[in-house]
C-alpha cells in the first residue's frame, strides 16, 4: 500500500491505496485540519509544527516508512505545454531544459525543471509535454518535513499533472470541449479539455460564502471567462459542459440551476468507476466524496 498526501489551503488530505486496473484501490482516507500557522497557500511556513503534526498521524495510523506520493499545488509553480520531438527520456529532459525561456523571469539556479508527457501520440509539432519549474526551496521543505515525520517519499507531483492524469480515464472529459472544475473550499481550479486533450487551466479565489447567490455568481463568472477564451480560439468548438469535483450533490444541483444562463451541461465528475473502496474505506463509504481527493487519486493513477 502507498500513501498520497496533499495539503489544501485548510486541510491535509490522505488516501491510502494503490493503482489498480482502471483506477485506484482505496483502503482508507481522511482529512485533517492543518495546524495554525504551519502553511500558507501551499507553502510550509513552520517546519517544526508540520513535522510534529505529521508524526502524530504516522503514529496513529501506523504509517512509518510507508511509500508516499506527495502532491503540491502553489501559485508559484510554473507550467507550460510544449510540443517536442518524440525522443527518449534523457533526450526529452534535455529538450525541455533548452526550452525554458518560456518561464520568463525564472532563475534556473533556483528551480527544479521537470516534465510529464501528457499526449504520447506525435501530432503536429511533436508530442505534448507538460514542462514544470518548481522552486528548489519549496521542494526541499516538503521533503524534509515528510522524511522527518517518518514517511518514505517516492515522488512529488503537482496538482495540475494529477488532474491531467485523471482526465485520461474520464469518459466525460473525452467528448467535445468541456471544463473540469475542481472546487476545494474557497479555491476553484478550472481545466479546459478538447476531446480529452488538456488545453489550459486557471485558479480562482472564491470570496463569497459557500452556497450563497454570490458564490454561484462568482463561479459562473469564472467558468464564463474560460468559455470566452475557447470561443475566441475556436468559434466552432465551444464549451458544452462543466464537470465538478469536490461539490456535494445539492451544491451541483444549485450550480446547474443558477448557471443555466451559460447554456452548458453542469454535472458532478463521475469518479465512482475509478475509486474502488475496500476495507476501512468501504466501511465508511457514505463519508467519501471522491472529488475532495482528486489530487490524491490522480497522483496514484498509472499513466
């Protein structure tokens, strides 16, 4: 069994499980309120507090030395889609490193550059590659905290890549032009897909209180901005649907009603087919909202 960890702006989210055929086998899940002052916007601000916090979780759940996948999501992480020739792994990294001028203003001595192939089928211009630049200090801080707490980190992923991986298994996102809307407390991430291919993503801070008319209005405005972008790029291929992850059923119903003026289908993202609960997770299945753990699930998926 592996552990996946992700810190939202307010909570630590944990899934214990492994990739299986067509999804993830989940034996347990939990979310914990982050200790005050330990993190701000995905950045660890007090390592000692975070280490103590995580040590308690390791002890209470017997997770010492468990293989751990970490997901980080921070506005300072830079990512861009590149089209590159289909070459082997070592050559690909070299191509990505030589093409880092797209990260304007980035000091290469301060960041780690990596990539993920998001579409291995070579099209016009080559294969699609997600190029990423992450601050070294941010990575070192996470690794130090995770190791000191007793976990055994095997990789560090970024939220965007986990969503792209997950989208590859979602039939809803492979038809037409649609938006994957990941809602995490007051933060909204919108990712645009064309026939299953990732195009772009944006993050938004929702200021209104959850469930109020203003809350629906803010989300509608953010979705409309993505729709306008798509219309500007391809007038004949407009967005037809938005699929939400992280909302309860009544919230999605409210969104569909309040945002009917957008003229698109609004539904929950169906994660049931790839989230296979067993053991403790199955016993508390009524408490499991898979959209709340979208990054955790995505990072455990096989490519």
